[in-house]
């Protein structure tokens, strides 16, 4: 016998089912709250939803209940590069299939494969200056290791920036990833707060091996936090750049180099941490999401990260950067970070000082400060490598 309460419940469920749209195995509550203004289908099975900027999912986060969206940053650090210098205008592939209207923001719909548990990110742990001879992997996690080739500074910072060239590194195992990025962080390892931005290849996360723009945040040492907009927190502002989408072009070996400027900095009036790509303000993480990072960052890291699942009992041939060592040659061969800058307490961008270099396994991936191109490219370094080789087993 159905009770009246059951009946009402069933009626309610039926009503809501008829108001849903079923796309790519995910139910979208479009008609119900009308937050999606337009949907753009990109080739393969990628879908972009254009959300009303004032009804974007992040605003559901409990801390946002009185939040006023900041449409653009009010301040910009002195000396930070904001233009699209270097390579020609970068675009994302989905633009060919449509654009999001004014007042809306593009959100890439989560793929069927999305599984946050396997994709926990990390920050390099236990850093020590210039440990180029470390051979034991530092960070073993669920059968796979995170490996790094990075530079690092400590102090008090209000932002960081770098121009990174874009490559499409090979990842051997479906679960592996290859990342080039900036970490802006504060706090002890087990409770670290980070804001991260860069590019990545991750078949597990995206279903293919294209080079995609990503951001990441955690406020509790990677126990929670997420990529892009997979959890609430980041307020997206740009209607043209989508998180988790690929670039139309990447660099080619001994050919044309494609790069992009990634910046993370704190707005002086609102305190929000803004993320920019090529000088375009993508959006921000409000400072109230963080404890350690609410006032300033105490560490900035730039460089590459890969995961190694040691399939077949040996190091995999997952590439970092261009897949070539810095020792094989610089520009057009190895991947680079240029115009590496921190924003100091005086809100001025400057070169990093007292830089620590950390390479977790120099036989697999390397890093070399670029001393030859300071005049044209600012402070920079080459990094990356092929993974498995005669020495890296
Ligand atoms: C739209 O409605 C659904 C179902 O009530 C809810 O889960 C979702 O968070 C809402 N989205 C926005 C942006 O309000
Ligand atoms: C929102 O505003 C109300 C009323 O001023 C206040 O009681 C509440 O704590 C605020 N919530 C947040 C998350 O700031
Ligand atoms: C690093 O390794 C090389 C070759 O194995 C060795 O010659 C060198 O002394 C080592 N450096 C340090 C600081 O241990
Ligand atoms: C970007 O993704 C599209 C498919 O959506 C693909 O056709 C294109 O080759 C990719 N571009 C690059 C540079 O990887
Ligand atoms: C900030 O500016 C003050 C006054 O001009 C100067 O004394 C100080 O060294 C500057 N600090 C940094 C980190 O540049």
C-alpha cells in the first residue's frame, strides 16, 4: 500500500524527471533553474554549457551566500606582464563551434570518466635546495609516484607569473598525467593551501590526451579541493576562456613555439586571488576560502609534474614538457618557463631570488636555469624529459 507521503514523493520524482535533459550520461537541471543559457557541442563528446554568470554553480557554496561577484580586478601588480606577447593570439578549440553570450560563462561538462579519487594532485613535498642527486622517489601514493622538476622560492608573496610553452607530452598509462604549472601556496604540508594554474594532459580526467588549461585549489593539504570547476569555489568571469579546454595549437619540436602567460595574484581591494591567462581575467578564488592563503602566499613553485605508475615494473615513458631533457638544447627543443616573476609585498612583480631547484629523478626529467636569454625572456628555465630510458628504469 502506498501511503500518501510515498505518493507525493513519487509524483515529485516524476515531475523532476520530466524537467531534466539527459546528455552524456549526466542529468542537467536546465529547465528547472534556467542557469544554462546555451549549450555548445564540440566534436567528439565534449560539451560546453554557457551559465548565467550570476547563477554559476560555485555560488551554491555556503560561504558565498552574501557574495557580490567582482566582474574585474581593481588592481594589477606593477611590472606584471599582461599582454599576449610572444606568440600569436591563442584560442581554444571550442570557439569554432560557438561562443558564450555576454553575461554567461563557459563550463565544460564533466566527462563520464571523471573520478576525483584517482586524480588527487600534489605539491612537491620535503623540498631542499638543489637536490639534483636524489634518486629515490619522494612521494609514493596509491602505487604511483609523483615526480617533479621545479624551482621554488619562499617568502611573502601576493602573486606569481610565468610564460610557459605548450606541448603535448605522451602519457603511457591511462591513469598518468603530465603537468606544467605554477603553485602559489601557504601552510604546512599536511594542511597546505594552494592555488595552481597551468596546462595538463590527463586521459583519466578528460578522456583524451590533448593539452588543456587547468586550475586547481585545496585548502586542506589536498584532502579536498579540485580541478577547474569540479567543486564549488572558483568564481568564473571570462566568457571566452573555459577551464579544462584545449588550446588550438601547441609547440612543435624544432618548429613554431606556442606559449601562454599564466598569472595568479591577489586583488588589493577585494583580496580575491585572480587567475589570468594571456592577460585575460578568467575568474577568482575568494580569499575567504582559505586560512593560510587568506593574506599572502609563503611559497611559489614553477615547473613540471608527472605521475609514474611503473607499469611492467619499470618507469613509464610518460613525458614531461616536450619530452626532451634541457641538456638536449634549449629553445624549440626543451620546454621552458620564461618571465618567471613573483609579486612582492609592495605589489610589484620582480624576479625570484634565492631560488631552490628540485629534481626528483634527474635521470628521468631535468631542469636547467636559462642564463643566456635574460634580456629577451626574463628569468627562466628549461625543464622536462622522456621518462623511461637507459638510465631511468
Ligand atoms: C540548478 O538546480 C539544481 C537542482 O535543484 C541544483 O542542483 C543546481 O545546483 C542548480 N544550479 C544553479 C547554478 O543554481
Ligand atoms: C550573510 O549575511 C547575514 C546577515 O548579515 C549574516 O548573518 C551571515 O553570517 C552572512 N553569511 C556569510 C557566509 O557571510
Ligand atoms: C651527484 O652524482 C654524481 C654522479 O653520480 C657525482 O659525481 C656527484 O658527486 C654527486 N653530487 C653530490 C652533491 O652528491
Ligand atoms: C583540440 O581538441 C580538438 C577536439 O576537440 C582536436 O581536434 C584538436 O586537434 C585539439 N588541438 C590540439 C592542439 O591538440
Ligand atoms: C617595499 O618598499 C619599501 C619602501 O619603498 C622598501 O623599503 C622595501 O624594501 C620594499 N620591499 C620589497 C619586498 O621590495
